[in-house]
C-alpha cells in the first residue's frame, strides 16, 4: 500500500502497464505490430495498389493515361512493378463480374410457375362442389329429413326428468325411481323424496305405512303434520341429521285426493319390488325402522327373500309404532314412552352405522 502511494510508482510501471494493455488489445482485435513499426512504407504500397485498381475500374479502355503517368514518377522499376501487379489484380477482380451467371441460376427458383398451379386447382373444385351439392341438399331437406329432424328436437325440448331440486345429483337416483313407478301406474301418484336427504350419506331407512293421504308438498312424510313434528323432535334429540336417513312408503302409490286406508296384503306385497330397487340406490343403508303394522309386514317379507344385499350389509329391521292417527292416540305420558322407545331403535341403528350426534 505504501508503494502505491509513492508518486514515482505509476511513472516507473507505466511502460509495463501499456505493453500489457497493447498485448490484450492485439489478442482481442487481431491488431499486429507490423503496422506500427513500418506505418509509412506499408500504407504507401497500399495506396499505389488502390490507385491502380480504381484507375482500371474507371477507364478500362484507356491505356494511354497509364503510359503518361509512368514518366512522371521517379522510380521507373517501381512503376513497372506496379503496372505489372495492377493488371494481375484487375484480372483477379474482374473474374467475379461473371455474377450474371449466378443470377440466371437464381431466376427460375425465385419465380416458379409450378407453385401457383396447386392453388388454382384447390380453389376450382371448392367452387364447383357446393354448386353441385346445393340443389340436391335443398331437395332432400325440403322432402325427406323434415320429419326425422323434428323428432330429436322434441325429445330435447321435453326431457323425461324435470329440472327441479328434487333431481339434484345427491337425490336424483331415488326420484328417478319414483318417476319410473309413476309410469307403471299412470293414474296414481307417487311422492318424491325430499332433497334434504342424500343417497350417499343415507344409513337408516324410515319405512312408513302410509295409510293416510299423500302430502300436499308431494314428498314422502310420516302421515300428517303432528307425526312429522314428532319425528323431527326425535331426530333433534338424537342428533340424527336428515341426510343420514331416508323415508320410503310401504305402498308407494296413492289415489289422488284419497287416503289409502288400511293396506291389503296384495298392496303390501306390491311394495316389495319397489323397496328392493330403492335399497340398491342407497348402498350404505344398513337398518330399516318400520313404523306401523303394514311397514313391519313388508320388512319381514324382505328378510325372507334370498337377495344378497340383505346379508352383505347385515341389514337389521327395527319394529316401531306408527307416528300418526289412532296409533299415537294416548296421554302425554304414554306418547313420551313411545317416543323414548323409538329413540332407542334409532340410537341402536346409528350405533350400528357408526354415526354419532353431529358427526358424519
């Protein structure tokens, strides 16, 4: 650091620094030392060569001018050397002037006549084809396919499944089954299952005897408003969420505006196949709580069948009292006892399915 602070340091090392810089410059840009050593003589010779070249390019047919310039120069041998070298340079430079040959070779490549022909051939059939097809297409559209095209359009406008919350994805399979049952008996009514229930989350099936009228809301219910209130209170006390259970009727069909009354054995037996199809749509259901005599009869008929889904799921049936009508007519104490007994059945069904209050 003290050597750098001395004033003579840069004077002493100046030559080394510049030589280093020159060498790096020469390595990077290719500059040679011969131009600096003999600057004047080297450039004099280049000027003489350029003079000869420019004179020959300007006047190729004037050798007289070159003869006049020879006596004007002092060194005759040098002039002769220049003249001899000049025509050699001129001859070497004049050779590239045969470039027109190159341009002639390029001309056929630059403007090929073959490339335009495919574009013309592609356009011509495109213009001819629609002219030939249009009349035939118009005649066919006017005569033949008018009736065929109208049929799929009508099917798309009138879908078999209504667009409503009852056909949301979580409940659509069950209500599509309801639509099928309606088509089997056109003059009867089959209630839908409320969208608050879920096909995937259902663990318990609540089977009603449905001896009363159908609900005005068009859904499966316990029989009347008082029965629906009792069931909702029981679910609230147990923490039984609506999506964990799903209601179904022993006899799915209702006569519009009339009560079913006491179901006959034939009506109970008619509900077996719809119940089996319904159980296939709720694959995680493992218990049935049958409310009323008719519902319990149908559940026992189900257990006697040889259907595999019964033993695969370990399906269990719980017998319970009906929630509406004279079946629930009694004092408040008796009604409380009946509700507690129902609660035990639902609690056991929840335990079998691994359900706890407030949890999935």
